[in-house]
C-alpha cells in the first residue's frame, strides 16, 4: 500500500486562533520495556524504578494536570492496562486520552507483520476494556515498515512516530487517512525522567526554549 505524505504548508488553524498547539503526551509503560539480563534474571532496581510510574507517578501527574486544567495523552502499553486497571480508568474518567504503545513495549521493527497486527489488536482490546473507550492513536517503540498500514487497517486515526516535522501532517492512501503527530526527542526521557537521569531544570529550559521559538515563528 503506497502512502503519501500530505502537508498543510503552514495553513493549519488552531482552535481560538492560537499561535501554537502543544501536544502533551506521556509514554505510560512502567516496566514493560525492562527485559531480563542475559542470565534470565530481572534487574530489580531497574524494574522497580520503571514501575514507579504506574504505582506512584501517574497519580501525581493526574493531580498536576487537573490543577492546571490541562488535558494530555497517555501512550499506554497493553501490559500496563492489564496490570493497572485503576490508573487507566482514572485517566479516561478525567478526560484525558489513552492511546496505544505496544503490548509489552515490543520493538515494532523486530516483529513480523502478523505479530505486529496481533500486538495492535490485543492492545486495542485491553485498553478498551479498561477505559471503556477505544484507543484511536498509537506510538510504537520504533515503527516498522508495516505499522502505518496496520493502524489504518485497525481503524486508527493518528500515529506519533515521526521526528521529521514540527506540524502534523496526513498519511493518505486512496480515501484512507492517518494523521501523523510528530514528536521531538527532547521530552522522551532525554531531559528528565528516564529512570535516574536528567533534572527538571534542564527540561524547563529546553521546553521553554522550544515554545518561545515556535511562538516567535
Ligand atoms: Zn516507550
């Protein structure tokens, strides 16, 4: 299936004529990406750091978002929805979006087409069963050449895996469309929060710098 990129060429109008739109998204994956060492043993320290998110951090994030009346998107692994039904239901109940992020944080490019289709299907089902709302957005751990086609096939509306642009664009195949919400690595655990690295001051500097630049443009 040939997919064509369709760009707005700067002609996007945001609600309320806002100059800048901010897409606040959290990868909600807990320890789903923590794999056992070569000897088959799980690193307890690494795993429990990762599990701080679904056990503790999520409730703080929800409280902070509520106090600022900000809505966000949580890219949630199927395994997290399976093991932590309460926070996933709370995210939806508080008006945020739950999108998909693999079942066990699979590296999508390592999966066969059949395996990836199954991962998307199972993740969609478990998130739907927890939040009573079907996910329509997806972010893979490294997209595969099949990801976009499989997402279109399974009725998804948006994908968020490209780092190549500032503004959203559309993947089009005949009448089928998938919106791409580009992301940048500055929030992806590289400034703050990837386990024990980074600090909030650096994050504020990077995010504020980006915002000011986009606002200026
Ligand atoms: Zn992830």
